[in-house]
C-alpha cells in the first residue's frame, strides 16, 4: 500500500508539473493583445459580480431600514405591506433605469463651452426631461496616443464618487497646466495640483499660460525646462508678492508651496488680505450676469466644426469589450440616479393617506444609487 501510495503521489506530482509547464508555455507564446483582452475580460466579470452583490446588499439594507422605521412609527401591518410593495416597485424601476443605455443621441447638443487637449465640453439638454447638462466628449484614439487613459479614469472615478470627502484627485488633462513630473512619468501626488494652480494663476494675471505654444511638443519642452523658460512679461505689471507666489508654485516638488500642507500656501503674503474663515461671507469681486440655464455669454467662444458626427453602428457589449482599442475603457460607464427625487413627482406611491407615513418620510433621503455593470460605448468617441 505504501509503495502504491508513493507511486501515485509521484505520478500526481509529475502530472501537475506538466500542467503548469503547459500553462507557462501558453502564457509565454500569447501576444500582448491577447493578454490585454484576457485582463479586460477578467476585470469586466469581476466588476459585474461585485456590483451585482453590492446592489443586492444595498437593497436588503433599504428593506430592513424601512421595516425598522415603519415599526418605530407604529404603522399598521396593512400599511407596512403597502410600503414594502411600493419600495419593491421603486427598486424594480430603479434597476430598469440603470440597465438603460445612455448615449449622445439622448441629448440635444448645444453650445461648446470648453475645449481641452483631446476633447470638448458642450452644453446639452436631455431630450426626455429637458434637464440641462454639461457633456464632456473625449476622443479615445487621442487618449491612447497621448497615454492619458489612466488620467481620464481618475477623473471618471472622481465624478463617480463626487459625494465622498475622501478624494485626492491629482491629474490634469490639459497640457498647459501639467506639472513636469507628470510629463516625465515620475511618481507624483497632490503636489502636482499646486503646480497647476500656479499655471492657472499666471494665466489669470497675465492673460495666457506660462509655457504656451502653438506646438504641443514645444509646450512640453518648455514645462520640462521650466527653469530657463519661466519668465514674466513687462506688461501687465505684477506685484512682487504675486510673482513670488507663482515662482513658489512653478518650481521643484521639494520646494513647492503646498507640498507640506495647504497652511503654508495660505500664509503667503499675497493672501494677506484674505480672511480664510469668512470666504463664504465675502462679496465676490466679480458677479457675472446669467440670463437662464442656457446663457453661455460668460464662457469663451469656440468655433463649431462643420458637419455632424457620423452615427456609429451599435455593437453587442461583449464584442465591443473585446475590440482591441476598447479594452482600455472597461469600467468607464457609470450612471448616478436619485430614485427618491423621481418619486416626488411620480404618482401616488409616495403620498400618504391621512396620518400614514410615506415612503419618503420613513426612508428620508437615503441614497438609492448604484454603479451599473460597466460597458464600453463606442458612441463616447467622437
């Protein structure tokens, strides 16, 4: 028995060795594109089930909360059942809304209010509700060629978690404001934001960015060689305090103001007259005139390109996911919906009968929002 057992063990070990060797061989001969697709598929599936399980947990928690608060409010069993049915209907409506695809065709595109290195921001109106939004359109091919996919993903994550106070967003998409450590692809943190602040301050006081050029490559070289390219024009005249602050923002990371905390930045002499604890009580130096939601007179005017964007045929999510250029954008889709807001104007489910509490009064302003299953939408590229 011992001999048989030993022999069996040896054979099993040999089998495992051959299997591992075969797997290693497959990995070694697979192309980078194949490995990228495999990683994208893995991320897609993981996100799918992570979001599904999180949504299930959130729904159970909302149901338990409603039951507890209904009991605390001494609601009758019949009214509790009706509240539960109402919540179930709203949960179903919410999930249906989250599955709905949203694309450019769902909006009426209006005025361009901003342009960046590889995209634009345009005022638009939702065709169904008439709500006004700002739509940011980015060209995927430009993001890939400039190596900016992860930077844009950071912005996407910020927007997805916009209500969170624990956000450190430290990348900028427009070349004029990028810190040299970003362009050199070194490790960086929030200190690169202070460089961007200095570049924006320079532009607001002088009228143009400190390293601007018609050629992006020249702009990049100027930023990297900022020690020799950084200068102030004779006009307009800037105060010594303003120049000093800009110099201490557009400098090496180790000596940059803000790197050791925002307090050292706030203590700079240029901010001497600023009462930081009373900012919201101070009257603004400039109060723009705004005549309605669609008024864009306070934005820079951008020329409209001739011709409408061509329609892109719809493709199934799995085929789109496996398209080589789209594997970089797995997980970009995010829809944020406040169900309770829609409930306020969506019929009788939210209305109370007499003294009976409503769903809103029991749940309050609980956050009914989820992250949908990530999809890649070719219509995002224009």
